[in-house]
C-alpha cells in the first residue's frame, strides 16, 4: 500500500534526483500493507494516504486495522474509514496498544466521544492488544514488540510472514520469535544513523539475525537514493519494497 517514510516520496518542495525520478518505484506513499487470507482482509496502519491507497489498488473493504503506533503517518487516515462504514453498514475495529488507543481518543474526540454523536462520523471499535497472540477472522497474528527509539511499538507476524516498520532495536526474545520466516518486511530509513529508525547498514545486520528467506525494505526516505541504484548494492535475498508490490505468502499457524 505504501513504502515511504513520514513525508512520502517525492517530498514537497524537493528537487533531488529521487523526488524528480520518473521510476514508479521512487514514488512512495506512507507505509502500510494490506493482508488477505480467505475472506479476511486487514490493513496494518492507516496513514494520511489511506484513501488514495484504497483507490489506487482497487480495494473497497477491510475487516480490521492493526496499528503499529500512534505517529501521524500511521493513523491520520482514520476518518477515511467512513465510506466502508456507510456502504457496508459495519463498524471497523482498530487494534492497538492501550497507549495508542488513548492517543486516538484524545486526537479524534469527535469520533469517540458520545456527546458528538452524529451519523456522519467514522464508526470504529477500539480493541486493546498487547503481545499476546490474537485472531482476526482466518488470520492468526503474533504481535512483536520492537523499539522505535525509546517508544515501544508493535510489529506483526502472520504465519511465515512478518511486517516490522519504524524499528530501531528488537530484543533477542523477539528475534527468536521471528525465526523461520519466508518473508520479512523491515524498515530502513536511509544511510546515516538515526536515533529512532534502522538505517540501511543496521537493517542488513538485523536481517542477518532474523534470517528470513527474503526481505523487503520499507519506510524509505528520498535520501536512500534511486531504487534502481540501491537495488544493485543489496544482498541477493534483500530487495526494496515499492508501492503496489504483491506477494503470495504462507499465512498458516
């Protein structure tokens, strides 16, 4: 759905070679994925490009949203759930850490405060989770604790696939729970070190610890460089994610 960092790519007002690139792989909406298994469909995060992502990909329904954390580029598309509410006449559950849901209640008071009850607002059910396994429809999901600087956030494992974004460090106990993956999607912001995100070197080191069969890098900044150039530097089992990438992966228990 999206493979870009918080500003997206191209960045407003930037004339660097990546932001001016004609390569579709260098056009990156804010990071998000859409996962289906049988008749169950969820998104991980619902950022400011959610509406555009749904339209571009021809998607008209979701059963739930899993939230990694409360930063704006991961939650600010919340209001665009409304067409799904209206058309299918159903509430959409949002799953997140208690801290994250408290933040949403404060930021979107008109949605969650019953004194603002009116028919046009999003219909959302907030569901608190932690790192205990959960099931949404046919999807068995293991939340993974990762650190975004000094902020604890969640990644998610679905069978032999895991999605982790905005990570800087992952404790060894969670590295163990990420063993045996066919596919990992992992953030790699750019090349210089960053206080709360993995850079490219650190992401490769993390991949060496997790040892998935294949990794795709996401949450990419325009400072990373042109996709065509970066791809030439990567190990054979690592590639850059791009908007519209589709993967068929085993999602069994």
